[in-house]
C-alpha cells in the first residue's frame, strides 16, 4: 500500500511539472492533476474506496473561495494598486533622504527604508522593487553611488513586500493552512524589522570598509526643512499605521481593515490630485486580474488537496518522515532547499499552494508551530525572489538597469546570504515570530 502511494505521488508530481512545462495555467494544472489522481489511484491501489470527483470538486472549490478572510485579498491588492499610481515613490525618496545623511552608506538606506514603507501598502515584492527602484536608482546613479551595491540593496529590500503586512502571500498561506491572518500579520513585524536591520547594517559596514565608493555627505539641513520635505509622507504613513493598528489592537478584522485601507487610499489619491477616471479604472482592473489569478490557483489547490488527502499520500509521507528520526533542523534545512529550487521556476503563491497539502502534515507531525512556519515559508519565498534564473525581483532590476540577469544576481548575493542568516535566526529563536502575537492578542 505504501509503495503504491509513493508511486502514485511520483506520478502526480511528474504530471504536474509536465503540465506546468506545457504552459498550462497553474490553477487549471492543479485541477487536472487532482482529477487524474482520483481516476488513476483506484487502479494503482484497488483497496481504495470510490471517489465522487464531481461532488468533491464543486465543494472544495466553493469552500476555498467562499471565505470571509479571503475577501481581504482583493481589497489589499486594490489599496496597493491605488497608491502605486500616486507620487508615493517620488515623495518617499525626497522625504527620506535628509534623515539618512549621517548614516554610513547615506542614501542607499533609502532603498531599505523606502521598500519597507512601500511594502506596507503594496503586499507585492515585484511592485515594491519596481516602484522604489524607478525613483531611487536614477537618483543614486546621478549622485555617484556604487551601482552594484545600489542594485543589490534594492533587490534584497524589495522582498520585504512579502513579509511586512499586509502581505498577499501571508493571506494565501493563512487560508491554505487555516491560520489566523491577524496573527500572521502581527508575527511578520519583528522578522521584517530584523531583515531591515540586517540590510542596513550590511550597507553601513560595507560603506565603512569602502569609504571611497560613497559620495560625500550633503550639506546639513535644518530640522524644520527636513520635516517640511517629509510632510508628503505623513499621510501615507498615517494610513499604514491606522490600517495595521486597527488589526493589531483588535478594532477591526483583516477584511474590515482592508476596506479602511481602500477608502483611505482613494482619499489620499484624490487629495494628491492623482485620482482620475483612468487611474481608478486601471487600479481596479489591476486588482481584479491579480485577485482572479490567485483565486484560480487557490481553487485548483483546494481540489488537489482533497484528492491528495483521499490518496493518503501526505499522511504516509508524514509518517515516513517521522519514522526516519530526522531532527527538526534537518527537516527545515531540507524544506529550505526544496523551496529555493521551486522558487527558480514558479512564483511564491504557487509554491505555497502546491506544497501545502504535503508539507503541512509533516510540519504538524514534527511539532512545529504553523504560525511560525508561515513566517518561515514567507522568508524562504522571499529568498526565491532573488535566485536565478527566474527570480522575479531580478527581472525587475534587469529591466530597470539593462544589466544581465546573472550580473544582477551577483550584486544581490550578499543580501541573499543575509536572508539565509535571518532564516537561521528565526529557526533558532522562534520567539522572534511568536512573541509579539502571543503578547498582543493575550491583552
């Protein structure tokens, strides 16, 4: 029985990669693999009971999409689309630059801080890198900053769009693993700050070791002028604090906070003069397209999960892993390598929904907290955004700079290693992830 399950699992995995290689949409490919699985498995394993595919498919798809929690997804996407079409990136560089002049590395810290701020309104890694990069790279180049360091820091910091709430990937994982979105959002704060500190710390250390590659400091600016230049950032930061604060302090659910975010983003866009009929329609259609793509993937994954559960493959794999006596750190190291390899070929959302049905039972059997694992998987997905040949952030930076994909990857390598360090830190010290949600929600 277990041997047949293993053969069936290998067959289904091979079919999935075949369909993806043929260019079939991921959501459709997942459904096809599920259908083939429930058709072939009774032949390979005669002891299995019949599987009512048509009934299970309808129920699984409906249950995966008829979720109040999932309603936050298109709303947060729309909020980011609205603010993406404002002058946020321009205001961000202008407003942050005066505050980092005294730090070693100076304006390169704007990449890290700017990506952290935009991540809180975007939820997308590629959008964060593209938006901040369009403004920051030309400004840094004109001022004579070291281009490889500027590109690497932007590619690395752009991944914060997946970790700093509201994160689209976190919402998808929360739905797939049935983990509270609010708890995930709160849990992502300290790891996000940890990454920003690691990135800025490396920039500062590199600048101290290479003083000739950093331009001289600009003339000092009085505090009043610095505040005046940063004034355009205050409304956006206020919106971020209000939306996230309403979640963290229990005033609103994630879905309700997303509604507040959309209303606030529309208000800020109108106040800034960027809300037009065209920008409104473009932002709405951009959100609809991305949300529909994600929902199709979730629907296909829901049916495949039901088919896999029927086959018993996830439970058999979890039992096999448990019987081998692997240490928790070995399991995490293996999963890290697997996700990095997957990240070379598919996007982060697809990585999560593709592996959830198999990986989550193993994680639970090993005794890991699913909340902690959610942040771990987001960190690893972030790493996959800057690994060649298809790291999304590498493509974004390649388009902005005209450099080769592997050249951009070489510039990004130090920041990739810093992310590996962050994964090791949160694995050894899981309280970095779990302490804040436990403390805040206990009140």
